[in-house]
């Protein structure tokens, strides 16, 4: 009996084709199946198809993948982009932080040429963003172009919690000073459940 194949997050496992499909603990990108966590590769036969899965023996090591909604905190801003640390994928807190970059052209869906990073984000802001296809190693490219994405938590220069007053402004709860932000249009869970 051969020893089990052990893999790491992001490791390419096999071709993705009609007879090999991505299952639990994996994702498909560019015609290949990759692991999303560290563990043992398991091939599950079902209806003439082999489902490629990764089973973790210990704590799951989750990594962001293309299309995921992530929670990140901004730490550096330039005129062209802002850098951040990805802290959660969906509602799962990551065991470690991953680096993300949000370029000026990925802040909004419209009027991309008029976007000013410092009027959209500030260091310390917590944002919701979508992971774009990976173009460079060790850094995830993010987008807040959808209405539901953008700043969810921010503090003013005076340390007060910022409250959204429009989709482009937040107001300090202490000083009532308004600051420009790309505000996320967060829909409460109670409303989401009513729609379903």
C-alpha cells in the first residue's frame, strides 16, 4: 500500500478536467486543482468522476482564494494603492495574516480614473473586499468595486468610532467631523434571511 500524499495550502494537486473535480479542501484555477489547506489528499470516486479532496488531521489551514470575500485591515496608503493584512475569509478567522493590495483602479466599479485612495481608505480601516486572480506571489490582489464592499469599521483622527452617513462619507461619533470613505453597503443578516 502506498503512503498517503500530504500537501500544503496552495499546492497544485492535478489537472481539472471532466474526470477530476475539486472537492472539500481544494479549489480550481486555470485548469488545475489546488489545496486550500494542509493535509492528506483523498480521491473520492463518484459517478465516473474522481473528486479530489484534502482532509486535515489537525486544525484547518485556510488560505484566501479567488472570489472569496475577505476582511482586511489597511496599514499603508500611497496614491496608487493601499496595502492591508487579510484577517478573515468569510466568517472564518485565519490562523495567520496574509498580505493584500488594493489598487486604485479596483476601488470602485465606475469613474475609476477619479478615485483618490486617501478619500476612500485610511490606515487602520477594516474593509470587506473580494480576492481577484493572483498575479504575484505572496500578495493577494483585492477589489472593493461592488456596493457591498468597502470600509466597515473606521476610527477618526481623534480616535472616535466612525459612523456611515452616506456611501462616500463617515462621521466621527465624538467630534462629528466627516471624512471621505468608500463605505461598504452592509446588509444585516435579518434582512438577508427575509429575502431568502
